[in-house]
């Protein structure tokens, strides 16, 4: 994207689109390429016990997590970490990661992808799958398009099982 083509992007809270699944609400803030932004950003509020995303990686983008409140359990490679309010984590491309509300906690998290790519349609699709309105196969079929590549992580499965 040409730097001269960039423009300021302001998303007012009252105007932001939200999408949800049974355990979280996502507030869509900036979507690269669709609103003039050079990054993609959204805010997720997870209820206690909410599972955010299974183990996956991105080939083109780094993913930033900033915990606004509560605590988030995160897999980075083969290590599980707890992020608390005020903590920031930047996961580079090709690094397997996963996230969920930390055991016994809620979490309010700001996510930023850079370089950005349009991802809001992916978030909308996730909500539809979680609500049973779309097939999980649609997620699999979209992995290249949205740069979301799922992997198996015994470490993450064990962490989720221990949290039950």
C-alpha cells in the first residue's frame, strides 16, 4: 500500500460493528484494505471459560495481543503463558499460537495484525460457525485466503483440559 494512499481511520465505539459467538463478542475496529487502514484490529471480550482460537499460525502477519482487562491464556510455540491486564504480546509470522480466557477469568483483549489484510469476513464466518449457521469446512477452505493455518498442539490441548 502506498504511504500517500493511507488516510486517518477513526472508528467510533458506537459505530463499530460487533459479531459474536456463544462465548465472546468481537468489536471490529479497522480492516486493512477495506477502510483505508494499513492494519487490521478488533477487540474481543471473552466470558469466563471462553475458548478463543485453537492452535494456528499466520504466514504473512504478526499478531499483537494487548490485554485491556482480565487474563488471557496464550500458547506461543510450545509454551503456555498467562497475560494479565496491561500485558502485550507480539507473535511473529510462522509461530504457532492459540488463546482462551485464562482459567476462572474473563478477558478483554485488543488484537492487531500487521501488515494487515482484510480479516473481518473471517471473524464474521467464525461467529456463524460457532452459532451453527455455517460449516466448519468453510473455515478450513478459507485458510489460505485469510492466512489462518491450523495446527495440532498437544501442549494446548493439555492446557485446555487442565482448565476444565
